[in-house]
C-alpha cells in the first residue's frame, strides 16, 4: 500500500492559508478544531481509490440524516442530530482536502457541495419543526419549514452574488468587497457581528441550540417546551436576517 503522506506536506497542499483565513470561505468550527481532525482522515483517504465526489455525497447524506434524527423523540434524537452535523462538517472538510491532494477538483463536486449545504440546513430545521409538533402536524411543523425556507433564502442570496458576477464577466468577490459602502449599514453590521447571533442560522450551530433545548426538555420532564422556544427563536432570527443580509449585499461592492 502507498505510504501515507507526511502531515505537514499534506497540510500545505490541502489546507491553503488563503482558504482558512477567508472569513466567508471557512466555518469557524473548521478553523477551531475540525481541520485538525479532518487532516488525519484525509491522510488515510488519499491512499484509497475513494473520490472527492463520493465524500461529498457522504457529506450530503450526513446532513439530511441530521434532520431525520430529530424525528426520534427525546435526547437521543437531538444528540444524534448534532453528531450527524459534526460528521457533515468533517466530510465537508475532507472532500476538498482529498480533491486538492489528488488534483480532482470538479464543477460537479462544487455543485453537490453547495446543494448539500442547502439540504442539510433545511432538513435540520424541518426536523426541528416535526419535533416541536411532537410527531404531529400543525403550526410547529409549518414554523420549522418556514425557518428552513428562510435559511435557504439566506444561502441563495449569497450564492446568487457569484452567479450575477459570473454572468457579468466579473471575478469572484473578495472579502474586501463585502464591506458596506454606507457607514450606517457598516455600523449596524459591526454591532450584529459582535453578538454573532447570525451564526445560529447555520446548521452546525442550530443543531447545538436544539441539543441544548433537548437537554432542558429532559430536565424539565420530557416535554418539548424548550425545543419550541428554541425553534421560535431560530425562526425570528432567520427572518430578521433575510432582509438584513439582502441589504448588506446591495450596500456592499459585491455586485460591482
């Protein structure tokens, strides 16, 4: 069998500083801990015939499974959902690392990766709605689906910047282009960023919020009251973020 590459050599190729340093290109959990874990997996995977696209599809399955896990009542479902979201993040790191090492980057992989991000977050929040409804239909399930739609709109509004720039013949926008041209919008954005509240619209953070709610539900006697409060908070934050994010894009240089 081919010898595993040296970690330092692997890191230089698979984890370029420009990507890890990008505010929009790397999840904070990746920088904090997951990139350290993923590199160990990548070191073994590059010795196998596995392709980056196969790893990306595995990522998608883990993300969708996180939402399905929330259909399991009690703390078990919430723990499983959080674990599946961590695996989603792991494979999200590993697929790109393997692609860089093997030189197998593809448009298909990028497309499936983005599709997976949409599906994972939407599935998690729809699952939260099902959980809040106590395995029934009605308003809570609708709220979960509405929150999922809001998160999809947030992601779509970001991705559509790249679509608009590509159709205009412009290069991909850098981090500097995200800065609002309006001082007022910039101030509001800095205040919002200080509290990091927008992060809960991401599936990784949302799964942890729902896990904390499930722990509270267990302590309080096994109902879903804390989960309902958590879902309501996620819904409010998400739908406040939708117009705010749109304004942020239009007030920046991303479309210029």
